[in-house]
């Protein structure tokens, strides 16, 4: 089973109601955690004993959230304070149709079921119809409204026993090699770098003009572009894994990637802003839905070790050449070695 989150665009006729509900939700959660912190224990509460202008079903979810936050604060010795407006509804109190969804709110002092138009793709409808629904979360992003629905889907079983190695980088976002001998270069690192540089230049100009709101919008646009690129790259990788009957995908261990990634001074900023973690997350959950296991390996010396004889050599630019006569693209060498590497905990898997 695999848990994923679907984000659906909604078009509320009364957005102010959602603003009020979200503000009331986080205000009450913060109030309950503050009271629990003062008394040293979380009290027994019901929807009747919680004073908030919210539906009873939402109050019950709110109590669970507040209790969970309080328990975490006891471990971390610091009480988290919610600042970003949010509104949660459990799976028994919302309904999703083909082009709308509904959930309870308080309007004009009464609990009512708010029906809002929604934009669902065929893929999202299919995922929702073949899964168990979890929490629904109402959020606002850049003046647009969305609901995020957690679903649990049964995973498929991978058809073959092939292995895939994936090398992540800047100039080439991902290079993929399979045990069947196929290679693929995914993404356009030069274009990504150009887009980042363009947005950074624009933000600097806006900064001089003290236009903070415009700067945030530019940052959001850049983030959406990079997220879209990571979605496309991860989809290419998983589709190739399915086609080549891969059952295991090996990725670089993220704790080491910033140390081992080849970079120069001019690429340093791009390295630390590149969303390696997001790309790996997308690969992992897409692979899981296809029944493909994802494991991490230590990437040390993967771009320097010759896949043929095991000798270490430093590549010149993008070309790798060994004294034994082996030549290849440097990132392809890295992907091959990642494919043959043992997993990060030391348990080896033959490729």
C-alpha cells in the first residue's frame, strides 16, 4: 500500500468563509496546545467542550491535531505555533464528485455543507476511485484555493528483476542506466540554470524597488517551474523502469550528494538551490505505485571508478577515460557504479 497526496484546484464562491475557518482552526489549535503546556498534560476534550466557531466534525479533528502537536513539543521541548492558515476535514465528512466537492463549514452562525466547483483531471478521478481516502486539507496558495487529499492506494508488483542506477547532477539533472544496458539522459540542466539566473536577476531589480510582494510571486513562479521539471524527470525515469522491467531503483544517498556532486564556484549557488530531495521524493512515490523498490547507496567515487577495471580516474569535463581503454560520459559512469553499489546500510544487492 502507498500513501500519496492529490492536490485539487477549487473555486469557492465565498473565499472569506474559508479564510475565517482556517484562521479559527489554527487559533484554536494554538490555544489548546498553550493550555496543555501550562498544565503539563493534554486534557480530555470533546467537540462540546472546545469553544470554536467550527463544525463539530472539524473540532474533533482539531483536538487530534492539537494533541499530536503537544506530544511532539514534549519531545522537542518547544511548543510549535501554527501560523499558516489551514483547515482539516476527516474522510467521513467530505465528498468528492466529478467536478465539485463538499465539506462542512460555519456560515451565518449555522453549520452548512459548502459545495465548491473543483478541477479534476481524469488521472485524479481514477486515483480517487481506486483508493481509500484520508484527510482533506484546505489551503490557499498565491490567491488560489486548493484541497489536498491523502489517499492510500494498493501498489502493483514489478514485472521483472532488473536494476536501475540514477546519477543526479546539475548539468544533467538525471542520468539513468539499467542492468539491461539502456541509458537515458533526463532533463536540461543548462535551461534550468538559465531560468534560475533570469528569476534571480529579476528579483534583485525588484529588491532595489522594495517590491516584496512581487519578489514572492517571482519566487513562487520559479518554484513551480522547478517542481514541474522534477515531476517530468521522475515520470520519465519510472516509465523507463517499467518498460525495462526494473524492480529496484538505486539513488544516491542525499546526505552525501552535496559533498560529492562535481561543481565549480559559478555553480555553487545552483547546487544548493537545486531540489535534489524533491526529485528523489517524486521518483520514490511514483516508483512505489508501480511496485518498484527505491534504495539509497553511498555515491563516493562513483564518477571516478572505472566500471570495467575498477581503477579511479578523474574525468576531464564531461568525458571519462580509463587507462584500460574504457570511455564514457562521466555521469553515465556514475549511474553504472551506483547501479552496482551495495545499499547504504551495507547489505549488498547484485546488479
